[in-house]
């Protein structure tokens, strides 16, 4: 229709020019050979109008016909136990955690957006591990430099350093331009920044983040932490829907620690979140991996549900805590319709600093060949991956494992 209108306009413009010439000749009997003079500014204006209309038409055709793609990567818990803090300290008193992420950096950066659970605080010295975590600022800097784009802060350790920990963590993330969600300095900041809107690659994706609790440490006013509360979550989801999103993704800190299967409360809450309009759910907290599935609703739309990503990096040694997984969501959008194009998971494990000869814990992809690993690393890798894969074989639905390409850096 726009193309027809443009052609009609061009014909009308030519007709007007011809009509003007005829009228000029008719009223000028003194000249035998009349000359039609058209104002040059009028020609430029007409050309500009035609060009602008052509650009708008071309843009509208491109928008209608274009297919947009985005890959989101979700990682589990970024933790800092005492031994990690000690090993991250250099002789000059500064800290360096870049080696921790060296062999996963390429994988993280391959995603358009990488999101992780920042399960510590940046409350300033003294730095401590479990049970009340407080890490050097460098841990956030090196996590960001490894490729993580967005940090989740609604977890059970967000209040470990009370108000100072909450506020200083937020201040550091803001100063380093690391987007975050889950905890806020006050209610006004939450109202302004939550739900979190991610705009990338032509997509509008809303992220939500909630925790079951904060280990009995209350959130002190005016600070705000997003707790799992259906009344408040329903309000947030309604607000999210009003933001014209292509997808709503809820990141839930829930479940029971060290349990390889979701408990009934997780399953029930997942069903409720989907019924409220959440598109995908990514869970964490148990420090072990739990099953995942892709559901197809009555309309044929697909929804990812991950119960627990496990640890990304920590110093834990209990069974099944020495590794975790990253999950990729690949979304496509065409004609305004967003769909789940593909999803998969990849396993990784932690090589602990006391055993790897590097003096620093490192996250290694499960695809790392045994020939590149020492005896300790091989044992950790096989113990973790065997248990995880056996559980996934029994419990996963419509999600497959992807082997992470070997990094170009050599171990």
C-alpha cells in the first residue's frame, strides 16, 4: 500500500509541474516560445520527500522481513571461599582472579549476553569466606573481564555484610558499569530499575530475580532484597508485561542445598510462574546441578525450565559440588514473534588451587581432554560428570548436552 501511495504521489507531482507550465504559457501571449520555469528549491524538496519515503518504506520492509537472533548464557554461583581469597592475593597485597576464568572466557564471550549469580558481597576489608562472604573488588572486575555482562544479587548471601555489603556491592557494580538486579539501596531505586529490561539485538527481554531467604539475616531498611513472595512477584510480572517484552525470564534462588532433584515447592512455584506469564525459568542455590526441561504449551510455544545450574566457581568439595553447568538459550524473532530456537547445557568443573600446581582455582570445561589434566583434575572431572550425566539421562526432558569447544589458550 505504501509503495502504491509513493508512486501515485510521484505521478501527481509530475502532473502539477506540467499543469504549472501550461498555465504559465496560457497567460503569456507576448512570448512565442514560452519556457516553463520550476523553482529549484521545489525540486529539492520533492526529491527529499521521495527519498525519505523510500527510506521509510525500505526500513519497514526490512523490519518486517528481518529475523533477529540472540544467545543468552546463564552460569551458576560465583563464590569466594577463604582459600580462594588467600590464593588470589599477590605479593604486593593486590588480588588477581583472571586465571580462574581463563579457560572459560572464550565460551562466555561467545554469548551475546552472559548472566551469573554473584554469591558474595563487596563490603570491603576484611575479606571472609563462609559463612558470611565478603570478597575483594577484583573478583567482580575479573568476572566482568571474563565476559559476564549481568550479575544477579538476590541470593541467600546478599546480606552477609548487612547494609554496607548491599550498598557497597551495588556501588561497585555501578562504578564498573556492570548491570545487576535482585537487591537495591532503597525502594525508589527498585521502582526505577526493576523489572530489569535488557535491550539487545532487536530484543526486549525482561529479567526477574528472587531469593527464598538470606540465612536469617534481615534486610535492613531502606535496603530492598527481592524475596520469593507470590503477591509481590505477581505485581512485578504484571509490570514486566507492560514493558512490551519479547520474553520474561525469572532467575530463582530456591530449592534445597546438595539435592540433585527439585523439591515439590520448586515444581509448584515453576508451574505458578509459567501460569503468570513468565517465559523461561533459570534456577540456582542448591550448589549442585538439577534437571532441566523444555515444555511446550497449548499454543506450541516452548519454555525452558532449569532447576539448578550448580556452582560455577567455588572451593566446595562435597559430592556433586565441584562443578556446574552453563545453559544457553537461543531466541529468534520474526514478524514480531519470539521463539525458542534452541537450548543446551555444557558441564564444567573446578580445578582447586592446592592441587593443580597453579596456586589458583580454575574453571575448566568438561570437554578438556584427560591428557591436559593432572590426576586430581581427572578424578574431579569424571566424578562430577558421571553423576551429573546419569541424573540428566533419567530426568532431563528435551535438552541435550553441548561440548564446549576447546579454548585456544593451552593448559
